[in-house]
């Protein structure tokens, strides 16, 4: 994805703050305030995945979980992901 601009949203975990990490120019990093998982776009994506494919479900094997996860992720459309992750504060970074 060298041609894309990528936003990496990090929480306050110490391992997300390395000074020695070489970050490619197409990757923008932003840190969210402590205790605000609702601001992390991936948390909203996981919420959608749980609603679509894991609600009230018991799996017998790890393979069943992986298969369901892959199937559910493939159901996420580009428009669906945009509607979940396009927040004003994210757009303001660009």
C-alpha cells in the first residue's frame, strides 16, 4: 500500500511510542487520549464484526472462529467501513 496514505491510530500504550521506529512517509500516526477506545476506529470495526457474525454464537473449534471471522470481514463493504471510521477528527488530520 505504498501509494496510499495510511492513518495509524494508537492508544497510550508505551510500546506504541517508540522513538526508534522508522515510519514511512505515507503513514500518519496519531495517538488517542487515555481511556477513549470509542475514538479508535478499529474498535468500531470490531463492534460491527461482532454484530454481523458473532452474536449469540458458540464455536466448537478455533477453525470455526477463524472461518467465520474471514467470512464476516469479507462482508464489510468499502462504504460500510467509511461510514464507521470517517470521523471529523480523523478527517482533520489530513
